[in-house]
């Protein structure tokens, strides 16, 4: 790694996305570490813009309601995501992740978006009034302008995203893959 790349990442990492989040919290990547690749956006300005929307409109309200969040995975460069998809490391293709985990590329329709895989420690410790992932999905559906939710078996982790043109889809891999359709009131 070069000094200039270090300083570029250091500056990007200090970029404040909202009152509680800096870009640094979304740069960590086990894939990047394991394969020795930098996780840096091709278009930092677009990544920052999308990340600000994710943090301000989705993650801050979750933090206000449930307390601190753990970011499992956030921003992925197209290069990191491509390696993850090719190696079978729980990453969908780049095409599917543009405007989702790949914040710095627009999707096929030209829209901007961003996503993160998170855990809510208070939920996992049964310190909320919500008992199941379905209860959490219903709360999010009623209160946040999310794009897509995907719930996983391990650690009650879930992907949540913001998007300019949200689909408001809920999918679960807990216990088996299936769509979840909240009743609209």
C-alpha cells in the first residue's frame, strides 16, 4: 500500500456521514483484508452522498430507537464485491449490488443507493419490545424509508438499504429463504 493511498483512505474514513457515523465505520471488509485489496470507492463523492442518505434516513432512526448498531458490512468497492461474488463469499454480483453495497455506482436504472449489514445488540439481548425478526421488520416497514431488507440466520444480522427509488422488499434467510409481506394497514 502506498502512502498516498493511506492518506486518501484516512481522509475518506474521517468523512462524517451523519451525527453518529463516519465513513470509516463502513470501510472494514474481511474480503479486502483476506485478499490484500484496498476497499476504496471509484467515485468517493457519490459514495459519500449515498452513505449520508443511508445514515441520516435509516441508521440514525434505528440508533435513536434501539441504541448502538454494529456495522457488519457496509461499503464495498466494485473490485472487492466482484472477488466476494467470484469466491462464493456471500456477495451477490456487482450488477445486483450497484446502489446497494456498492455505493459509488448507480444501478442499471441510474439510481443511487447504499446498504449495510447490521446487528442491533439490544434486539439480540432481548432488551427491546420486539421479539422476532418479523416484529423488527414490521417496525422498520412502518417507520423507515428503506429500500430492501434481508434477514440472516446468523446473529440476527440483516441488510438494510436506502435507495432513490425504494422497492420496500423484505426477504429472510431465517430459517429458510422466503419473502415476507407485511400487511398494509
